[in-house]
C-alpha cells in the first residue's frame, strides 16, 4: 500500500512537472504567436494607412482646382506643331497668355477669332506672347482647327497632358495670363466673351 | 503561224502583268473595319469622359481618337505601337492597363495582396472559432489513449498488479 502511495506521489510529481513544462512551452509559444500577431497587425495597418494616404493625396489634388491667382505659374516646355520648343522660363519679362483648347470643343470656337485678333494687336510690340495648347486633340483635327481660324501664334500639343495637369485645368477652353514675373494674374474658365475682355486683362499688366 | 500567234499572246500577257503589278503593289491597304478599331479602342479610356471605354464613348473627342486609331492601322501600325503612341501623347491614364512601372505596380500588387491577407485573417478567425466549440463538446474526462501518457498507464498497471 505504501509502495502504491509512493508510486502515486512519484507519478503525480512527474505528471505535474510534465504539465508545468508543457504549460511553460505553451506560454512561450503563445507569447511568440502574440508577438508575430502584433507584427502582422502593424504591417497590415501600416499598408492600409499608406494606401489611404495615397488616395487622400490624389483626392486633394483633384479637389484643389486650378492654380490660384497670385501663385507662381508652373514651369513647362511646349513643343509646337512646327517642332520648336518654347520654355516658359525663357518668357520672363513678358506677359504670357496660355490658352487651352481642343478642336472638338465648341465653346473654344467662340473665342478663337478674338484671340487671334488680340495676338495680331500685341505681336509687333514683343511684350506679349500667346501660346495655344491643344488638349487631348489629334494632329489632323488640331491642324484643321488652326487652319480654319487662321491662328498664327505658337500652338502645340499638351504631350502626356503634363501642362494641363501642372495648371490643374478643369476643362477647355481655359486661359491663364501670367505677368512679367511669371505670377498668375488671371484665370478664365470658359470662353472670353469679347475681344475687350482679353485686351483689358493684358493691358492692365503692360501699364507702367 | 499558230506558234507566232501564241508567242504574241504570251508577250502581251507578260507586258500587261509588268504594267499592272506595280500598280497593284502600291495600292493602299483596305480601310480597317470598325471592329478592328474598336478591338483596340476597348483597351483605352478617353480622359474627357472618365470611366467610359473609348470604343463606346459617344463624344466628338472619342470619335476623333477612333479615327486616329483607324489611320494608324491603315498605315500598318501594330496594336502595341498604337497604345504606346496614345500613352506618349495623352498620358498613361488613357490605357486600360497601366504600364508596370513605378506607382502603377500598386494596381497589380495591392488587390492580390489584400486577398491573401484577407484569406489569412479569415483562416485565423475560423481557427479561433473552432477551439471553444471543441472544448464545450468534449466535456467528459479524457480517457488516456494508448501511449498518450505512459506514466499514467504504467501506474495503473502497477496498481493492478499489486492488488
């Protein structure tokens, strides 16, 4: 009977040791699992926040609207249909009118003739530069449009829509007037109603 | 006489072929059909009317773009050359599939990654849900199976032997 009790005690102690060993192992395993789980959660939340950040930046860009009056105008290089490169940085000291247009845009036709008349008025002085930027237009149709309205100021494609993205245009027609210090002074969304509207915006910048 | 006639006939035919064949060779390729144009246009989007594929977009701008595709096809351009041309001219956003470079990789990596992570969490969720159910169902004291606890079985054998 005593032997049996001793056996039971020994066996019980051995069992307890074994159980406590198992518990320690389980505890360690659980701690490891918990550590891994936290790391995974941090990584997942980090990735989610990163993606949300990108979406927020893109949304804020689209909600921003056009470049604001008083801001420095974005720098760009326009490759004309004739193949010449015109850099906006080379136009410092001149008033620059940038007109975004497209041959498929009916409102653009409303102001096309007035813009050309205004250009013919200012071209001899050399103080004003007009630039036409064909937005999402095809070569053939753009050339036909220029021919149709007998436009003589430099025009070119908005390659890769980079210029319109820099100006954050909202559509066509849109016109931006930049002063001699490359500060944006006027944004016209939609067509100019008359020649005088164009000239008054430019003349105010040419006055000494 | 008969030989002479045959010779004249053959010379005439050869002469005609000589005159006509260059003209046939220079003949422009037939105008690509609407289906051929739309097969390419379906993989492009016009930024003017966002989220509408170019092949079904009704605006004048998109009609012009489709005509440009037709022109390029009739000039013998390949499908890829046309995509490259439009991407260069109007930006990558006109392509239904953005080029695999820079930030564009996110469009290819994020969806499958999100799926894998989602599947992993789902798996973990199912795994943790199963445990309590097992514990509840198996309420009876566990009977040691053979070889499960050698100390216990040894002890039982010893007790039986000494009875």
